[in-house]
C-alpha cells in the first residue's frame, strides 16, 4: 500500500503552513514545507550573487542544497537559517526563481523523499497538482488579501521583523500574480481538492475540517 499524503495548497499566508503543522502533529505524520525549499534556494542565490534569471546556476544551487530540517530549525550548511528565509524579500525572490522549470525539477526528488511511513502532510503551491497527484486527501486553502496581509503582518511582528500592511498587501498581490500566472506548475486548485476559505476561520476550525476529510478518506 502507498504511504498516505495530505496536500495543502494555496496562496501566500492562506494559513496552510500553520494548518499543515497542526494536522501533521495530530496524525503523527511527517511534514513538508515545500516553500522552504524555494526560500532556501533563494537565500543561497542571494548570498552567492546569482540573479533570478540565471536558470542553470539556480537549478544547481537547488539540486545541491545542504539542508537539515529539525523540529524548530532549518539548517543550511550547518547554519540555522530558519529566520533568514522568512524575510519578505526572500519570499519574493523565491517566487521569482520558482517560475523556472529546471529549478522546480531539481527539487522534485527531495520532496518525494519526505513521503515516509506513517504518512506525510505537504504544503505549498503544487503539492496536489504535480508533486503528489495520487494523494488521497487534497485541500485548497484561500483567504481574502486583507485577511492574509493581516495574518502575515502579525507573523512578521511576532518574529521581530518590521512590517507595514500596505507594503505587505502589495507584496502578496505580486507574489500571487506570479505564482498563478506562471507556466510551470502554477498555483491551481488540484482536481478533487476540498476547498477551505480561511478568511474568517480560526485555526482550530480549519484543522478540524482537514482532519474530518482525512477520516472520510479512511
Ligand atoms: O509558501 P512560501 O511563501 O514559503 O513559498 C515561497 C515561494 O515559493 C512562493 O511564492 C512560490 O513562488 C514558491 N513555491 C512554489 N511551489 C511550492 C511552494 C512554494 O513555487 N510548492
């Protein structure tokens, strides 16, 4: 039998990361934050001075990522970069390099490697559509730009970053537009996905809905 996967896809700050972590903890499943892989590639590129259109150099950085996911940390080359990759500028750079098919291809095997017993919860943009098309439970999260900007503002403030709602809304729109319009694995609701609008929803409710769909899928 194949190892079960729950996919959570959606735009920036739709709540998928928080919900994914809670669902994984409840089910005792592994967790894949696929966006972190694009962010890590973006961080290495920034540090190495590789521009966002140098496709071959970016793909080899992606293929060669030396990364370790801990419970609360993400280490790259032995350095804890869990804070550095959350910068808004790195998120934007990540979406700029994620348009390149060779960069995406370089990350596929690594993502498949997260599928280990007893199961996996994977969040991103193309988890249900491209990376785990056979996942028994697929969820597509949405939320209004206002709700997402407010959420991202709170997250950044809690991490001690400076932020302003207006700039955040603009960055969200820019990132969403690029993630949705790109030819390579665009952000789409996968076929058969359950839809969840988290604009007005508490985390607990969203988690309960996803767990309910998992139970239904048996
Ligand atoms: O989810 P997160 O905001 O961390 O992702 C950063 C960027 O990485 C996204 O804006 C998107 O362009 C890209 N990404 C992607 N496919 C994924 C996850 C993230 O293209 N599965």
